[in-house]
């Protein structure tokens, strides 16, 4: 299982290129605002991580965007994306579905509340539920497991940087997690 994080923004041309490539798989494009920048960066990180995990770029024709659900490849690997104001984080696994959440620490945030929130959001993502189910999530006191409607997940904190909190949820127990920080490196998908 791999977790990757990237801090900052990609170049204008690179993000625009990612969006034009993704448009071929029918993601609506509404301009490159902050959310779209984060989405383009996260897509690039996912593609980069899948390439690192499997040793070859993914087949983009297998990427699905089901209405009301998170994007996925038709036969794995599974991935999850989260972005805060300053960071994009993704998790990729060949074993099971998963969810990740990253939040910026700031002087106003209660650390315990932020830990719980990242556990709730990661649980919902791994279980395939939306935020509307956040009140239904039950967490173990030590935040080692979570339960969303009908799904138990395994949780672990992920150390990305001192200025953020990140938590990973997996449907199966995971013995090891590789954490990397990098800038996306895939070419502009020109050869897809």
C-alpha cells in the first residue's frame, strides 16, 4: 500500500494538460479554480502512484467515474484522494479499497477533534459512503477501527508532515504502508 503527498501547485500547463486528458474520460471541467487544481494534482499523483506500484502506467480506459461514488479503476488498484488547503494526498492499494483524509493543522483546530474527523472521513471513503453518513460512523476509542453503515474498516494515522493530520482506512488489515512525498512526474499523458 502506498500513500503519497504533494505540497504546492503544479504548473499551469501541466494542470491544464491533465484536465484536457481527463476530459477524454468525461470529467466535467469548470475552469481551474483551487478545487480543480487540487483535482488535477491528485489525478496526476494517482496515475504516478499506480505506475510506481505496478511498474507500468494504468490503462485510462479502465478509469470509471460512477455517479455518486468515488472514481475507480474497473479492476484495481484501489485509490483514495484527499486535499487540504496546502496539500494533496493519495493512497493506492492492490489489496483492497481504502480511504484517506488529510487536514491542515492550524492554531484554531482542536488536535483530538481533528484526529477524529480524519478518522470519520477516511472511514466513509473506504466504505464508499458520502459525508451525509458522518453521524453514523462509530470509531474505536483508540481510532484503530471505524464502522460506517455495514462496513468495518482498519484505521491508522499517517505521518505526512508536522503541519497536517492524515488518517488511512482500509477494508482489510494492512501490515505496512509506504509513505512518499513527491511532485507528480508523469508526462502530460500525450501518449495515452
